[in-house]
């Protein structure tokens, strides 16, 4: 009788644990990811591949949390819970979030190529192709008319090549005013007509059609560059991509025989910007035995990437030097 009770209790606990493991929670779990040698991902045609050290690209593991993972996240070093609304934009699905991360990764690669080639004085050309629709917003005019992947090339007959140009063209227009949009979709040129709506004051109060836009462009260089990073998302690898490209373009070995990990967004002008998940990236770099960690310098002293990276390095007793850039 007692054994049967304990057996029933044990089965109930097991079923409860299984249910908690699969029960979704409104959080994402962030954990230390990997520190990958960038040389494995970047290939400059005819480039100098001799490196005594390494540039390391750092990542964060991001996954949707279950109820059980929320309960035990605090027990795993480097893990943290982030509310879903902190990562996802309003109305954005997990699939749309992953698509946005892939697009940001492509943008970071292009910026890295432009910045590195210009710094090295090598040939690079940028061709602006229009505004890509990442997704349409629910309840907005574009919903059901435009589609993810559409490329807008004109508004009322005026050429559109970038997101700022699209926004500038919309300035001065009124709510309810119709606009004619010229776009490319799967190799076909189409025209669509939409009426503008006014967004809430929290979104600037501007008029628009209700899309998440991104400038689409093509980069041509001499020599050619190939970056293989389809398995990584987000914009924060730009700095390390640029350093590796520059290292292959020049005869000087920028690594100086050191393991140099890092993170940071990068503009086409070479400006380094703030990133997310810096705590997890520091731990990933330390685990890989990095000597230096390049981190975006603080924008707001005491509450930015540099300060957080230095605090984590002290907490884990890392010998790695934190270098703000």
C-alpha cells in the first residue's frame, strides 16, 4: 500500500515536471553562447590568412523559456530571464523576430565590409536597391496588401532607395491621403494604392502605411568577400567582422598573437555601437581563454556595455582584459 502511494506520488511529480518543462512562459532565457574564430567565417579572396592569434566573435544563446526553465534559470551561471516584450516588437511573432535578426546580421556584414575596405583604401561600391518590407503591422493599411520580402522602389512616382528617404517622402502628407507604391515581388513589378494612417504619439505621430522597413542594398568589392554566418543573428558582430576583413586585406597581423574576443555593432562609417547580452558574451569569451575583450565604450557611464562587462569579468575572476572601443 505504501509503495503504491509512493509510486503514485512519484509518477505525479514526474508528470508535473514534464508539464512544467513544456509549459510556455512569457520570457526568453539568455545564456552564454560561443566564441567562434572569425577566420572560419570570413574569406577575402587572395587575402593574407596568416594569423598568430585569433579574432573571436561572441554570441548569446537565446531560447523561449518554459515554466521550469524560469524556475531554475537563476541556478545556472550566466543565465538571465528577459520578458518577451523586451525582445519582441509589438505584434511580432518569434518567427518574425528570427527573420529580423537575420536581416540585422546581413546589415552588420555589409557595414563591416564597407568600413574595413574604406579604412584600407580598397575598392568598395554600395548599391541602394530600395526598402524591403520585413513584415506588415496588424490593422494597418499595408496588411494584406504588401508582403514580407516586397521591395519598395517608388512612392507616387518618386524613387525610393533607403528607409530615411521613404520617411522623408512621407513627411508633410496627411492622414487618409492615398499613395501609390511601386514595388518588386518575386521578380514582378507591381503597383499598390494605400491610404495613410497616423501612428500614436508614442511612435512619433507620423503618418505611414504600417510596415517594418529595412534598406536593401548590394555591396561589390575588389577583392571579393564572403561571410558564412547564416547560423548567427543580430547586428553585434559588425566590429569583429571588420577587424578580420581588415586583417586579411593588409599584410600586418592585427592579432599580435593574442586571442581577441569582442562585440559591437558597426556603422558603414566605422562607428561602434552598443549591444545586448554583454554579460553572457564576456563569459563565453572567458571560457574560450581570450586575452582581450573588445566592448563598446560606455555611452551612459555606469550603465552601459563597458561597465557591465568589467563587472562580470571581476565577478567571475577573469584575467581577460576588457578594452572599451
